[in-house]
């Protein structure tokens, strides 16, 4: 009797198992979790101003791919930004262009709720920043204009404009092909403001360079460091990071800030008003603001970081260099270019065209 009851229970359980298996095999499987649509973030930045590993890391962390573009001058950046058939989602541009784009209402307001690492930015640096409320932009890196040269070619340090135009270096000098920057440096040398709107002062800077035209080899679109490295010139007027990147592998290449004073430029991350992927752009901004990433960026580009927390992660040599630049600014020897009216911009462009003739 017990054996019969046990056999019946076994049959019932076996039947239930068979029914469950049949239903499980014939039922439609659960739909897979949908993959979020991919975002292709279009970024415009200065050449030699990123660590490729950061781009790869951002994509790995977010699944957002990057379409990365570069430019060599603010004029080129403006043309690309305003004439591209496909809008950029994030741009990295200098002070003057940020101000111009704000004036022309071409920048989007940032959602600071998405920028959790803003607190790491240096509050002291914020006081002189062009957008201290971080409404339209956040700082990326900053740099100083100066002289790059090969010591074995010059035979001595090049520390002033008088050194640059020493007759010994005839036809071995390349100037930065940027009207506001190069004319601005000469204006400082002549005792004027680099932001002057006085036609006579701008004309004086133009004439000073034209009188020395025979000593100028040519003009470089922010690639003077390459000309120097390839022995195409002996002295270049360039930005600190570009020269120092080359100097890291070639001890013969030196960088000096003009004794007369020079320019300091902050580059900022902004979102154009017509950007298609604002949220993704803000994710990238926040990614760069993370101290570890800001430190990697500064180390690779040999530029100064406004990220206070990142300072402790930098090599002592780079920290010392940044402190020297800050001291020069505090002493009133470094100046920032500001936006000037379009009519004054045309004065600078016209003067620069005459220098290049």
C-alpha cells in the first residue's frame, strides 16, 4: 500500500516537471535589456592639448564615443564653430573667444548640477576668471606666451625681445601667426596695454615688427615647436605648453618668458548654443574636472591647471613652474587679452596683414 502511494506521488511530480519544462521551452524568452542609443560627442580643442588616454577612458566609462577635432588659432576656431555643417557639442577656447561668443549669444548655460567636481577648482584663481559664476564655461588649463629656442644654436639664453632680434639670429626667427597675441606681446614690450584700442599704439607695434621684417623667417600657426624640433628655425614665439612638451624629450630646447612681460591665457570648456548632446558634454566637463584627470592633463600638456586638488598629484617640477607663472602674474608682468569691439579687432587684423607682407 505504501509503495502504491509513493508511486502515485512520484508520477504526479514527474508530470508536473514535464509540463513545466514544456511550457518553459515553448514560451517566448524575456526581451533583452535595450542598449541605450550611442552618443557621438563632437569636441573642438587646440592641437596638442589633450591626453589620448583620457578620451579612451571617458568612452570606456560612459559608452560615449568622441569625434575629436583640433584648431591652431582662435580665428580658425571661430570659423569652424560658426560655419560647420555639423555643430560641435563641446569646445575648448581661450579668454578672448569666450567673451566674443558670449557677446554673440553663441554659448549655452551650463547645468551645474551635472558638474560635481567644480568644488576642486582653485577659489583664488576663480577671482580673476572671466566667468567666476561658471555660468557659461569652466576652466580647462592655462598657459603663458614666450620664446622657444635651441640653446646650441643661440649660444646663450633668449630672455627679451632685444635678444630675439639680435642681428646674429637673422632669418632664424618664427613668430606666432596670431594678430592679437603677437602684437599684444610687442605692445607690452613698447609699454602699452596688450588690449589697447588706440590706433597709434597698434600702429607702433606694427611698425616695430616691420622694421625688423628681414630678420623674420616666417609665421607659424601654433606649430612653432615642431619647426624648432625639426631645425627649421632657431627661435619661435609660442605658448609654454607646446614648447615644454618638446623640451621634455630634447634638453636643447628651452623656454623663456620675455623680461618685458607677456601674455597669460586661460582655455575654457564651453557648450555651443546649438550643441546636440549637452548632457554628454557636461559629463565630459565633469570627467576632466576630476582631480586625477586634471592632473594627467596638466602632466601631458605641460600646462598649468586651475584644479586645486590636482596640484598635489603633479610632479614637483611642474608645480614649481606653475608657481613661477603665478608669481609673475601677481607682479603685474603677465597680462590677459580681453575682447575688444569689432572695429578694434579689424585694426589688429589690418596691422598684422601689413606685418606679414
